């Protein structure tokens, strides 16, 4: 796949702001804004539920073009968990997605892992991996808190 042309930095100087710009671009169906969130690297990775691994900006753009073909996607970020360092950030996001069916709008859930690196152009996404959740919101499972006596 061919590389997408150079892009301008999304507004903001943090992984959080790049992520907000990414989800806003999905909401309004703005492919240019969405692609501006991605790092200008040959090896960026995107995986959508039930789809093969997409490698490179051309493949990522083609997939999001298909998703946004009918306008924006109604996705609401929920339950964000983060692991951050000075030059990278990993965000785990529960997404609530409004899906239009013959019976009307139905909420479904997905879990996304978004990985960001700090580049010369600012914070950029290098990986976006989404797995299907289900029709109901699920609770996170975590270790019980450690109690010291």
C-alpha cells in the first residue's frame, strides 16, 4: 500500500488530546482529521473486529474510508485505562457504539487498545486494536486490592 501524504498535527500536545481528536473524527466522519492522528510510519497497525491485521497508512486509510463511507460513527468512549511513559502511552477504552438496525438504534460495546508514541510531530497513534464486546456493558475484572496489616 502507498504511504499517505504528510499531515498536520492534530490540535493538542498529549496522547489524550490525540485520542480525543481521533474519536471526534470518527463521530463526524472526517477521514483527514482521523488520519492526522496516525504516526507517519510504515508499520502502524490497525485491527478491527473480525478483520485481518492492517499494516501501513494506506491499508489503515482504506479501512476507515470503508467505515466512514456512510458518515460518522456514533462511538462514545467509556472506562479509559492508561499506562503512560515519557514517549509512549497505551490506552484501553471501552467503546459504546450506536448501531442502526431495522428495530432502531441499539448500543453495542467494544474494547479498543490505542497505542501512542511521542514523535517529532507530536503524539501520534501507532496501533489501534478493537475487539467486539457484546450487547451489554461488561465490568472490568481486576485483582483485589492488597491489604497490609
